[in-house]
């Protein structure tokens, strides 16, 4: 079910992180800020704590060592959720300045990002959003969330990376495949 579309962000993650020689690429892992050879865990159960003592059952797209990743490629946005849903998360008020969060009268916008930031907080790890550089609207949505994160240490553990930046660190055969399959070209290649 994860790979309903061969051009989904989940498929793209797997095409990159399961590539046979990628585990030896120090430059690739340095860009991500994790130890070389760290094995990916796809569909990672983040288990974000709720007020009632239970846990959220959703998954992060991937965990790589101390780094959680949310990947976006063809998806329209980061979804929205009723405010009452976010209010059930144990650390919601501690982590976010909720008055400044992107929202409508009844919904918080960018629910996936909010949930993943809460997961990073609970797991005491970093969080990175992988985006297509051709989608600046998604970057703007992410920065709108980051500026509402109250703990400075957590805010400094949040980052964004584009597929194009990541492509610059990949072996040439994989870069060529990404260019044909997904239209993702490294910044170096697109400048030529």
C-alpha cells in the first residue's frame, strides 16, 4: 500500500535510500547529519504521546538514526486537522505558540508537520522535510510552522532539504534515474 504510485514520495525515498552503494557515501550522510551507513526505517511508528496517556498511531515517512524525515513530491500540501485533534497531543502547548500557527477558524494547517515536530520533541531527535525545489509553497508552509516552535533547541533541530540538493550527493547512475523518473535534477546539472 505504501507504493500505490511509483512516483510517490515513499517510492522516491526507497529508490534513494535503498540504492546499493548509497550506504558508503559519506557526503550523502553528512548532508543529512547522520553517521554513514545508518540503515533507514521506512514507515516509522512515531508514537507521539497524547494527553490521555496513549499514543498517536501515525507514522513518519522514515527514520534514519536520530533523524525523522517527512517526504513530499507530488502531494498538494501537508494536510489540515481540526483544532480539537491537535489539542489532544500531550506536548502541543509546550512546543507551539498556537496563536501564531497557520490556521483557519476550526483547523490547524500543515497537520503532518505539526505532528512530526511533536514526534521529534518526544523522541528527542531531529526532523527534516524533503521537498521538491519546484514547490516553494511547501517550503513556505514549513517555515511558517518552524517560527511557531517555542523550544529553541527543538527549533534548531528542524531543517528542510530539497530533493535537488540531495541529488547532488548521489552516484551518477542514480542521479540520471531520478532525472528521468521524477524530473529531479541536481542543482549542478540544472545549471549546465
